[in-house]
């Protein structure tokens, strides 16, 4: 493999700025940023009742409709939760919509 081919697939992680091969990353941020495998949070699976499932969707939609995708609209406590204490970039309205779609359809990260 030549150097030019390697450069085309090398990107920097938005979080730690490490250069990595994007072909090894299964995750991108909601705005299309690249995140290295070391920084990517592993998927979680939890069992929930139908009531809990619909409450999660309703809470996400309420959060979205209330403008919480914009950090300026959140209280400090909600912002800290959304960003895991500034450890991650919070979802914007589009990211929340995509998350709701994935939860509803059982889709995976792209």
C-alpha cells in the first residue's frame, strides 16, 4: 500500500486528536466528526419495559422540543449530564432526532 492511500484514510479523532485509520472506526459524531476506537463509547444494551421505552422516547423528544440541543438553553446541571462533565460533545436537535430514530428502529451507529 502506498503512502498516498494511507493518507486518504487517516483522520484525526475530534476528541484526542490522535491520527487513526478511519476504516477502523465504526463511529462518528452526530455532526460527522471522526472518533477513534479508543475514545468511542461502547454501545450499551439494557432491557426495558414498553412503558420505560416510550418514556425514554418521550423524554428525548421533550428535550429536543424544549431546545435543549442548544447548550445555551440548558441549566448547568443538564448540560453537565448531556456532556458527561465535558467529556463528550452533546447532541444537537438533529443528533437527538437520529438517536430517537435508531432507538425506534433498532438501528445501529453508522
